[in-house]
């Protein structure tokens, strides 16, 4: 792993927007992405929140980046967030913003009517976990725009560059977007959700080989697996998955109970086993382009 220190440029005294763990040489047409594993909570943000340090972390995809670190040894880069989704969510449109959250007028092009904004889960989220409000009081619009410019834009610039370079080199690019989910729905019994949910936007974001292989491997490892319900893939999967142009995106949601104590927010004994299984899954996925004809995976743009 030569370039483990590759990062987005941050302002003086601030961490960068992202980190890239890169292999010595990229040998497979895959890019792995962990957009919600960031764990740096700026002091001024913690001062502005109505939640304690544990509650504010309920939406964090704890350790998901570590679960997929072995992909670097397989020849694929791993992009991971530095800032948490409670601070800014890169898996949204750049300006999905709730006007009720801010002091000042939002830009005219802001999307204020999306379902995600209505649910409090815009680019600058209003809630975490079970609809717990993040902020004590409205925040300045300028602060929201500054976060987008400082974090969101560099993150997506890096993701686009990784995918473009991969596509140019291999003739196709496959994005694996890695996430975790709470083990149970609000009010439902523990482990009410399956172990994994695979999202390909109901077949629109990647060739079927990828979701079919992921489903098969996970089932053979003994996990329960669902497709597209309730998570079909967020903004990243939808925006970057363009199979007709040789760009594929698959979202993987992991049940947190498999590897962590959801109350204490710490890994438990299942982490090592899941780490091994995610390595096996990644090996199976990166083998696909070498096993099938290139036509289904890389169709020239019209």
C-alpha cells in the first residue's frame, strides 16, 4: 500500500475532506468507497449540537472503511470520508438543504423539497438516529455553503477522478459503495433487518453480474440478503452508475449487529470474522471482469 497518505487538501488546522488508500499499482477496474465512516467531529460542531458525543454518532458507519481495507491488497483504491455524515453527507445532492435549519437565504438552486430533506437527512442533516435533532438552534447559511465547498466538492472531485482514471485504464469502472445500517427498525425486535442489503437502483446502476455475484457469495457464507429494499442505493450509486457507459455502481449495506455493539459503539468479537468475509466477497467481485466477456461490462458511449 504505497499511497495510504493520499488526502484531500484541508484548510489550516482542519483535516482534509477524504483519504485514499491506494495500492502500489491499481490492477482491477474497481473503486471502493466508504462515504459515511468519517469520525472527525469539529469542536465548533460539537458545541452547536444538542446531542451528546454518543448520540451524535448514531448515524456513523463505524469501521466500515476498516472492513474493506483488504481491497487495497487486491489492487483497488479505497476512498473514505474524514468528516461524519451528521456534519455533512456526501451521499446527497450537493445542495439538498432544509431552509428551516438556517439563518439566511439559501441559493435559488438548492433542492429544498426532496424526500430526504423532508426526513431531515439532507446534505447538512437535521437529525440522526431515531429522528434526534442535531442542532440547538439554526445555523448560518454561509456555514452550510462553506462545508459544501470545503468537504463535499473535494470528495466528489476525488471520486470522479478515481472512476475516470479507472475507466480510461481498464475500459470500465466498478464502484462499490460501502455502508452499514442499524440492526433493527424503530420499535421492531432486534435483528429485524437482514444481514446485508444490496442496492443497484433496481437494475439501473450496474450490470447484473455484480449484484448476482455478491448475493451468491453472501448467501453461501450463511448471511441473509435482500435486494433494493429498503435501500436501493443513494445519490452516489444513482449518480455514478451508468452501465451503458461502462460505469457500474453497487451499494452494500451491512447490518451493524454483525460486527459491533450498537449501544457502546465498539467492535465486538464478530468483527474479525466479518473482515475475513468482506475480503472473500471483494475477491469474488474483482474477479468478475476477467471471467465474462467485456461487452456486458463496458459498452462504448453513444
